C-alpha cells in the first residue's frame, strides 16, 4: 500500500473509532421519510410555483449561465433577483453568487487584507472561518455573543481597518446575535459588521425579512449582510447586500465572484419565485415559529431564535444511535458532531419545516419525544 493510501486508511480508522465518520446517503425523489434534517424551512423547494419557475428559467436561458458574471454570465434574471432581495431585506443593493459559501468568501476576502483586523465570533460558520483565513488578515476570535469582548478587540486595533463577523442566528445553538449592541460598537470604532443571515432569511422578523431588518439596521452604512438562497428559499445560491459602493467593490475585487460561473438560471428563477411567495405568504414564517415553540417545549430544549433545534447528546455515538432510531421510525433528523460543533457537544439537529403536513409533523414529534427520552 502506497504512502497516501496508508494515510487514508489510518485516518478513516481514527474517524471510525471516534464516531466521526461521515458518508453520503443518496435519497430518491419519491422518498417518503419525514424530512426534519434538511434546510427547506418553508417547504418551498417543491412548491409548484417554484419548480415551474425554475423549469421555465432553464428552458428560457439554458442549463447554465454559460460564463462568469463579468463576461456573459449576467442574466436579466439575476438583476431581478438582486433588486427584489435588496428590497425585501431592506438593503440598497445586492450581488448574487453561486452559493452562500461563495458569498461569505467574496465579502470577507474582498474587504480584508494583511492590514485588516478581523474580529470573529467563536461560533461562526465554516465559510466565514475559511474566508477570514484566506484574507490573510489578523484574526481575533471572541467568546460567543460577547459584545464587550468585541469592543475590547476593536479598541486595540490601532489605525487598521476592522471587520466583525457574526451570524444573525447561529446554526448549532440556534441563538440570535446581539446585533443592536454589535452595530453600536462597530459604529463607535468605525468597523464593518458582516452579518450572515443564512438562518435568518425567511424565518426571523414578522415576515421572514431577516434579523438585521427586524432589529432596525436597515441600510446601516457599517453593516454588510450575506445570505444563502438554499435554505428558506429552497433553491441554491448566495447574496451579499449593502451599499452600491460595496457591490461595485465586490464586482471588481471579489475573486470568488469574478472567477466563478454565474448562478444557474433554474436556481435563479426558483429563488425569485420563492422570494415572491414568501412576500405574499407571511403565514409561512409564522408557522415555523409556532412549530419551533411547540417542539422545543416537548423535547425540553432551549427554544431557538430560528428554525433549527439542537438536542444535546452524551457522545457522537449516542447522537448517531438516536439519529438511526428516528430513521427506523420514518423520521430523518440531522446530527451535529465535532468538528462541526464549536463547543464540542454532539447533538441531534432537528429542522422545523412549514412544508410538512400537520399529521406528519405530529407523528414526527411523537417519534422524537420517544427517542430523545430514551437517551436521557
């Protein structure tokens, strides 16, 4: 066995022993398992209007955008989506990209360099962590949701530009960032606050407009918003929102945008249709909120600010066992294990979806309650 193959084998054995092995599990289009593992919070990925819009966009524009956005890959459809996302999220301008991961990479690497200080919350998503590393900026990681620690880090930065990285709603603990306090600190210290609304768009606020707008930070000059189109909007893609000057800068400096093919027409059309449905049906976010409230009480876990509940487990193996038991009873849930959890605690990840029927939701709740009780 060659050196690399032996290394692969040894690494796989170590992962297996620690209960940290991950595998791809393809699902069929006719899968009848109740899905509480995905991120389709509003149940829009299969909504007839969304699917029809995606198909019509592909028939009109083709299977792909055909080039990067700066060559011939910018479609009128992209501009429509950008305009409507900006209006809904209360931002002056928007730039759509191929994934939410790209959106975070683009925003941070185009704004930061060796002369910049990045202050990052300890619980931010891997895409923001990778973006900070790629930017080559100095990075200070602050305790989770600690506004005073952020202020202290900014006070010592000297004359360097500074950026603070947070999520509006965190995907593991499900708690919300103290955005008002963070925005005040950033304004005081002339820093930029980058807020990832991946788990806020479509869920937070009275109409799913996201936490940034809900707390009154509409078009604040020192706030930049990123989001994904693959969760509540049920499609694919990412977006960075802020001032027209920010967007112009990204178009000219963000390598993850400049050198990437434009978002595919089907995903663009589907996301646009989903956004319009969200605007016209505020009862969808309200249903998510009601279901989160009821299920968190039933499982005796902290009520999250978003759509994802985290149920602590004793170990990675216990989490995997509980996940398998749920699946045996027709309910698919996710599983958080190191290194995906910032605090090292393995958890079941339960996604609240407005798209699940009331009957299926009640049945899933029964299964979860029984399984979780068996592991306490």
